[in-house]
C-alpha cells in the first residue's frame, strides 16, 4: 500500500513553514539611491519658477517703495537694512547697463517694473564717507522729525518704523553712559542726537 504521511506530520510541516516563512523582501544591499529618490531630489533642488522669482522681486520692490514713502526718494542705507541695501545696489548696476543698451542680467519685466517706479531717481542720504552709516540713520531721524513735527522725536514709534525705532533706543542708551566711557566720535554723535531730539536745545550742531 502507498505510504501517506499522517495528518499530524503534515500539520507539523505546515507549522514549521508558517513559523519560519521564507522572506520575500530583497536583501538589504547598500546600492545607490533609487531612480525615484533621484527624481525626488532633482525636483527638490530645482530652481524656482520664473513667476516665483518675479513675485520675490516684486516683494523687494515694494519694500524699497515703502521705505521711500516714509523717508523720501533716498536709497536704503546699509545700516538700515543691509540685505535690501545690497539688492538695491545690485539692481542699480543692472538697470544702468540696460539704460546703456547692454542686455546684462536684468529681464525686460524687471527693467519695465523699476522704470515705472522711478527706481533710478533715488539718491544717497549721505555724501560723506566718514561715519556714513551713523550719519545716514541720523538723517532718517531728521526726516521723521520734519515730517511729524515737534522736537520730541526721542520716541520714534515702532509702528512707524521698527528699524529706526531700535536705532533711536540704541542712541539713547549710548547717551546715558558717562562721558568718560565714550570716544570722540561717540561724544559728537550723542551731542547731535540730543540736539536733534530736543533733549538739549542749547547745544550747537556738531555735524
């Protein structure tokens, strides 16, 4: 008679197979990134679309125009915003290239946008290279005082301009220090700011 395995033997073999299933996963070999991973990486590092770059450009133009609405047709000082100052400076160079008939790196869209905003008409706040950063910020304070009247510009509201507000607070802190702790330039600057703020109207102009 043919020999058939007993049910118990079959059950035992099945249980062994179930308890030790053969893995269908590929061995964890350290191959390079998959095509999908490479495609994803390429997608993540892709340059922004042209419309996105123009949107960023328009946002920066608006920041420059906001500065000019507050203070007049002046270039953004480095001491006020070093990044915006650098952007404006680079644009001026590219814009002048287009004016001189050179294509350069400025697109037609950007050239037309800056032309409509009278971008190139702005001029520097300070013509002196000596202590230029401080002088430019002091000039902004003068403009604020002239626009808003009164001698009490010691408190420039942060709601008007956060950067000028912070600068004025720094000058007030400097003015509170003993004179012996200040160098010659700092003493001169403190005298000027006090006169400008109306905190010491007997002082003569120091600049």
